[in-house]
C-alpha cells in the first residue's frame, strides 16, 4: 500500500505559480496548470537550488539560476544545462470536497 502524505488544499495553489512544500523531509514543488496539479522534486538537478523560486511557462518550470526548464508532467529537462530529470510524484485529491486536500506519494512516480 502506498503512503500518501497530506500537503495543502487545492485553493492554496495559484495557477502557474509554484509552491514549495516539505513532504516527509523531502522538498516538493506543487504546481497547478489550468486544472491539473503536478508534484515534482523542488531541487534543480543541475544546480541544486529551489525550483519553486522559478517561473512556470506552459507546463514547464524554469530554474531561476541557470535557466534549465523541466516538464512538470515527466520531470524531463528540455535542454542544457540540466541533463537529469526531476523526480515526479503521484498525487491524489481528497474525494467529495469542494476544496480538496492534495496528497502526495513519495514512493509512486506520476509517470507510472
């Protein structure tokens, strides 16, 4: 059974504005794009800085330090300087709630 960790309510996320949360000791970036919610590692694989300080363009987060951009759906970088993908995490929304809680699994990839 996968452990799901409670993070924030959906209303706490602003569209295309990243939010850093700590989930069981891991820095996680939550992002809402249109009506989809994504959870990825908050640490850039190139420069080890917080990605939640960067900007979201379309469905990608750009690192503020060197401009590496990562797809929020897959974690894959779009080009140099980053070459390694971000970890992606599965999310689940609380059922039957007008403002659902967002739960994140650190053991389950969003790509699985």
